[in-house]
């Protein structure tokens, strides 16, 4: 297992800054998924048309068949800065033992749980071997979370003081152009996951929990494998339809749990969600192009996760998320201002897997509206620059540890946050070969 982790880290470092990978953290899609860090071009259009290749090489992260849309040898590097803002402010007095129990002397809110922001990397490379066959590699961080209360002396600390989850996903990819209107693709996902969760302990019925309460710390990491498959269809020139499936990755987390009683080895099985994505891209004329996208994510498989002692083999704790499935709907347009400059904009709405009955103090997630804009500039026939920006307005998010929460403990705590997110992304695409000497192939879609 240690050697496998080394291989994954080495492959990722070949195309992405290691320092940036270690900074990946704040989540902005459903729960702790990271959508925005995949592509600057895609971010500028709210990822509309991701499955149909409308977002450039970043589409490979959704649909491996889109690798056939980029002739020759190409690489793209993206870096995204995400700044998430949310503060849980109590909506009722925090009590011990019951909703009418004694007051906890700590009544503070969390302060901002989003921290100072995070840098998220992603990269894509492809190589056209023949007029029908491509190989490539994608790297990125599809899941991540960094949550820490600005005010560590706050009422909800028994349910979470800090959370940190990082992933590195390296995906070798192949694509095959069956004919002029059909391409298929597949990718193997090798994913490294590392997490650390910290919460205060010591609260019992009638016993207050204060700022100096001891921590319970859960740590672990793992490398596991999944896959992606997809297809693109071009029923007529200028129209591209894409559909793809991303498998669940069964992450077999191994690590430790630390309490005042000592440190013990643990393991936990996490079934990260699978998803289906569909997209359509349509050329309207020489200047305008439109894109649509729909994505379903099977978050309902991510529910109750037993924490099992590696010594006794018995459950000693549990992470109870009880999530719903999520949906993401997006639409966007591109305008070719001149031969070098393309402008784009998009809007999206996401139905979150998190709701008022299962939300935790680590994640201020809820249904959200995306507003996006961006641009591309073709510097030379080999070099293109991309810039994207998105503002995400998240519906009010409530936590209700009032008796029926899946992770309910002896502290009765209710609070509300008003989250919002700013995201900025930059990308660089470079073509290594001579465009004039590309292996001849019928284009799958006309792209600006």
C-alpha cells in the first residue's frame, strides 16, 4: 500500500504542483465534492456542456470520450482559488441533555468556518496516436474539505472543531473514434484520500463542555481505484451530445482514533458517490455557441460509516451522514469576439445532498445558485490562456442538533449560516506538436 501511495503522488507531481495539491481543501459542490477546481474554461460557463466537450480539455474529467476532440498532443494546467465564507450563529440557547436542559456556559457562534481559502489544481494531457486512437492523463482533486471554526470557543465544538480531507486523483485515459459521429472513452481512477476530523469531548448529561475540553481526533488515508466511461455523438455538424458514468470509489480508510484514553488503530469503509453526466453543445453560427448540462450524483450511498477497531474488529464509533442524491443543472453561452478572444458566461443551480436534518457543523452546504463568467485568449496557434470566475450564493444553512440529528450527542445546539463562495481560476493550454502536421481525422465537433 505504501508503494502504491508513492506511485500516485509521483504521477500527480509530474503534471501538477505538489504544493498546490496539498492545499486543496474547501468544498463547494455537493457536500465535500469539488467541481470548480477542474477547469478555468469550464468555471467561466458554470460547467455547462462538460460531458459534450464544451469546456475544452477539462471535459476529460467528466467524459473520457472527449479526449478524441483534441487532435495532436496537448496539455492543460489549471489552478483555482476558492474562498468560502460561512458562520454558524446560534438560533436558540445551547443546552445540555435535552432542549430544556441546563444552559451550556459556552454560547458563542463559530465565526467563519471557511478559513483563508484554498488553491486547487487540475491538469490534462492527451496524445493522438492514430486517426482513431488517443491516450491521455488527468490529475486533480475531485473531493476535499477544509473546515475550522474561527472561534474555537463555540457552542458546537462537541460536533466539530476542524475537518480536513484531501484527495489526489490520477486517471490514465483512452479514447477511440468509432466513426464520424461516435467516440467512446474510458479512464481508470487511482485516488489517494487523506482525512483528519477533530471534535471536543467530555460532555455528558448535565456536564458542560468548555474551551479546554479534550479532543477526539480521527485520522486515516487510503489509495483505491474506480473508473469512468463515456461516449460522444455528433448527429450533425455543430451538434455534440455527451454522456458519461463515473463509478463509486470504495475507499478503505486505515488510521487512528485518539482520545484521552489513548490512541487506537481503526479502519472505515467509505463508498464515495458514483454519478451520471449528460451534456449538449450546439454551434449557432460563427460567433455563438450554446451548452447545457445535467449531472446526477448518488450521494445516498454515503450514509452511515462504522469506525471499526483493528484490534477487536468491533465498531467503536460511526460517522452518520445520511445524505440524499444531488442534481446539478447548467447552461452557458460562448461568444467569439475575434480570432483570438472568446467570451463566455453561464448559470447553474445545484440541489444539494445536504439538508436541515443531516447538515453538520463541518459543512455549510445547501441548494445553490452559480453565476459565472470567463474568457479565453489564443496567444498563438499553440498557446491558449483561460480565466474564469464564479460567485455561488448558497441558501441559508441550518444545523439542528435538537434530538433527531443522525450524529446527535448530549449537547443540544441549533444554528444558521448564510454561506457564499468566490472562485477564480486560471488555465494554460499548450499544443506540443505542429498543428499543420496533425494526423488527419474528421472533427467530432466544431469548437471555437
